[in-house]
C-alpha cells in the first residue's frame, strides 16, 4: 500500500507543485463548464421559442432573464461576456499557468466576474423578480473559481 502523496485524495499531502496542478485543473474544468453554461444562455438570448428545461413558472425562467433589458451591456449579450471571461480564465489556468503572474491574473479576473455575476443576480432578484437557473449556475462556477484562485494566490505568496 502506497503512503506517498499520490495516495491522498485531492492532493492533500501532495507536493506544492502537485497541489497547484490540481488547482489549475479544477479551475480549467470549472471554466469549461462556465463556457458551456454561457453558450446555452447566449443561445437562449437569441432563441425565438420558449425553453422548457429552464421554465419553472414566473419565479424561475431563464428566457425572461436572458431576454430582458439587462441581458446586454452596450449591445453585447451578457452571456457572450461570460464566454469571453470564462475563456480567459481557461487560457490562464490551462495554457499560461507556468507564468508567475497567472495566479494574480486569475484572481483579478475571477473577482471581476464574481462582482458582475453578483450584480446580475441582484437584478434577477430585486428588479426582474425572476431567477435564471443558468445564471445561478454561472454564479456558483465563478464563485468556486474565485475561491480556488484565492488559494493559488495565497500559495504563491508563501512560495514567492
């Protein structure tokens, strides 16, 4: 039976480099999920027909949210902004992870995304009074990415 770091779940007890790899992989997976959720939201933004998978009455309806006046910023669909944002996070976590500034860039981008998603969630609850399951999923994804990016920064501060 192995007692080395590779036998520990989720990298607990693993080397710092291995822990970082796991964190970057987790951020990458969450970013891919974010691109997917945002792509579905973008499709719903432009769709002419109603969706059934996300319609649970007047209080939970993605179509109402994705087609509201708040679904664009300067004419750009919020979902497209999400695709670009998650794509940036994915590129940093998957391609540029060896660069010293990547943890800080990830954290800054994730915090910006979390702030924007939080604002949009406020709009859903307080102005539209309708929740979008896709939007709430995106909020959860960016919140998780922000936490993981924060952990990476703390680790980078210890090692740097």
